[in-house]
C-alpha cells in the first residue's frame, strides 16, 4: 500500500491511483443487466432456431417419403445393403484422392506462383515470357477440365512414346496440375498487383534489388491477401480428383462405379458423393473462418 502526504501537512492517505490498480473491476448494475439480457436473447434465438429447423426437417421428410415414386427412388439410390457393401471400398479408393490432392496441391501452388511472377515481370526483355504465361493461363482456363483429362489420360498413351508413362494416376495428376495452375496463377497475380507500388519503391530505396523486393516485400503480402481464394481452389481440386477415374484409376468414384456396373443400383454413387462432401466441409469451414478473420483484421486496421 502506497501512502502520500497531504500538502497541508496532515496525516498520510492512500494513493487513489495505487488503490485503483489493485482493486478488481466491478461492473455496474446496468452493465450486468444488459449482459443478462443479451444472454437471454441468445438462448431464445437458439431455441427458436432449433425448433424451426426441427419442424422444417419433419415437414420435408413427410413430403419426400409420401411423394409418388419414393419407394422406387429409395431402392435405387438409398439401398442400405449396397451402401454397406460400397462404403469400405469407397474409403479405400478415397486414399488415392487424398494423395492426389496433396501432391497436386503442392505442384499447383509452385507452378501457379512461377506463372504469376512471370506475368508481372517488368521490362521489354521479359515480353516473350509474359506472353507465354498469359497464353498458358488463357488456354487452360478456357479449356474444360474433362477435355484436358481425356487428352492427357487417354490421348498421351495412344502416342506410344518411349519413356512416357501410361499410369492414369500420374497422367490424371498432370492434367489437374495444368488446369488448376492457370487458376491459381491468376489468384497470385491479383495478389501481387494489389500490393501498392510504394511498397516496392520503399524496398528499392532501402537498397534491395528488384528480386529481393519481390521476394521479401511483395510476395509475402500478396500471399496473405489471397489465402481465402487459394483455399477455395484447393477445395475444388479436392473434388475434381475424382475425375481421374476416367482413365481407370481405382479411386473413390471408380470403386463406386464398379459396384454400380455389377448391381445396376446407384447407391454407391450416393455413398461416394457423401464421402467427398464430408471431406470437403472441414476445408470449406476453415476457408470461411480464415476469410472472416482477415475481414475483421482489415476492419480494425490490422496487418493483412
């Protein structure tokens, strides 16, 4: 406890500042009532939302199960027997999709970054490189992915070139990388161009070369700003890994297709679709969280 002496020479008294520093904060009654009211409204809103969701679900269930043709639809798409048969095989094939996502995701990020940097190079000497990078992005962004996969997965083995693989997994991963690199390159390029020119000028004034300014100043800011769209592209890539099945690779989609071809029941497709949805939802929610976090920091004037 700190005491100070009064100017008039009286008895020492406690320092108010020191006392305030040790006393805990005690909210006012009005603040307590306001917080209690907010919690009450939150509980009420949650209860109403849960009840309305339950009622909506029951109504939709009754409408669906009582619709004409539902028994045939249930037997064709929601057969429990074929679902139990397909689920373990779909999960086994899903491991191939996950590996493709990991390998192709890294390759797409690296190639996309190189193409974006090539498109942003300055000076007339780099014009051919900028033109090639622009032609690449325009071509593969305009070319449907399914056609690209057919050309690479089915057409390349028909060439019978020595030293060229015919593995549908490798060829399918190559086609995915070629297409998604064009999309990711445009995302990176937008991020690079969003960095104010004064950042590069400040780096140059400190003695950094153009290459160092790009590496240490421009690219870190550009990548941070483009994290949400990059994650969205990875979510799309995750789903499109199932297209490698057109070449015969046994992934989750192909495993379901084998059972469908034998049984003429389409429940395995539903199982494969739900597995992909279950795998995609966490990434989608993570993307939403990152986007909301960056929006909050931007609104508060923080570093993005």
